[in-house]
């Protein structure tokens, strides 16, 4: 899968690495900005209050 | 080897190259699993560390903004450790739910630690969003009885992440629009999630008339668990009107724009 991705990318090796780095950064940004907070809101939070 | 015809060698090379490129089901599943594993670790790193830093910093900024809105950024920096007796503390009225009405400073939690205290203990509307929440059934800062607040110990900025590190005698400062209240940490207790006795005006003594002015902090215990609650009690030591300036220990924090 990732091997195929490497072969699909154009240009010499350093261009491919550059594209991959940009892609990774974009993915990380999406994760932190939207996906992780959404997952977090789906998970139970330990209660911190006392009540009957 | 050298006797081999060039055409066969080239063909072999081509096959090997094709082999390397061939995408197999097992290969794809394996790569997907590795990806999933990496994502889980990334999420954990984000949830348990990075996000607390980011959200904690935001909560700090919000608290600085609220504090400045009361002092207009102008505070008299009085570095003398003189405790003046201003009589009975002023006590503000309870605000509307989810409204931030006070700022808490705890030097033990960090030199620049400040967080807002908002009304109510709703997990979604207050604790996950604003940080520290005030039990609406308990008293307000400075009042005789119990000013009880709750906050996360992990995740969502984790305002009380270091609640277990408080030492007897540690100062906890609460600023409202009217005054600064100085509380002194007294003791800790762990109770069951139903241990509402900690919210009584005299904690754990339901029918006793209060005479002391307490601050009670509740959070989860152990960390990452909801099995118990960790409770930290503090006692009001002194108070001063906003016009008298902040206590010396937090003077720089109060005047800092954040």
C-alpha cells in the first residue's frame, strides 16, 4: 500500500519525500484539529464531582 | 552466472522488481494495522499530554483576561507581607450557570497557574469547557461554610492534575470582582463518588453549624479513574478588597497581561 503510494508519487526521491512530509503534516493537523477532539468527546470522562 | 544470456538476466530482474511491487491482501492489512496502531498512540499522546498543554494554556489566558477585566490591568504592587484585617469578607452573589466569576491561583500547581471558576458542575457545559466548576449548592468564596469546586485531574486541560501534590500550608488564592481571598491547604481525603458529605458547610458533619470559611476541591482518584474522589480542604486565612491590590505572592501574575 505505502509502497504503491511511493511509486505513484512523481519526481525524484527528495520531491517524493517532500510531498510525503507535507501530506503527513496535513493529516496530523486534521487529526489534532477535528478528529481527536471528536473521538475524545465520544469517550467517557472520569467523573470529578460527588453526587448522590 | 557469466554464461547466462543477457536476456534471461533482464527477465529475472524484471520479475524480482514486479514481486517487490506486488500488493498483497496480507500486506495491505498489515500496513493498515500498523497505521491504526500509530494513530492510537498519536491519540493517546494528544489526549494525555499535548491537548492538556494547549487547553491549559487557553484556560490560563481566559483567566488572565477575566482578572484584567476587574483590575483594568492596574494593580498596586504591594510586596510587603502584611496581612491587614478588613473585617468580614465580602461575599458575592451566585452568578448564572456556566458564567466564570472567579480566578484561582495555586502556586503549587505552577508559577503561572491561574484558572477561572465557573458556576455549576455540568461536565459538558462547565468542566469540559471552562475548567473549574463551583457546586451551586455550596457557598461562595469568603463565606462562612464551604466553597466547593470540582475540576478534571486528567484531560480537558486538567486544572487539578497536581491536586495530590498540595502540601499543608500551601496557599490557594481566589480572586473575584470584589476581592482576593487567601486560603491555606489543610488536608486531603478520598471518598466514594457518592460522598456528598464533603460538600456540607462543615464537611462530613451535616448538622453542625459552620464557623470556618472553607474551600473544598474535588477531583477524580486515582488518576484516569472514576473509582473514588480526591478531596482537598483549605481554610480561609485572610482576604483583601481588590482596591488593596493582590496578595504579594501573586502580584506579578495578576498584573501580567498573560
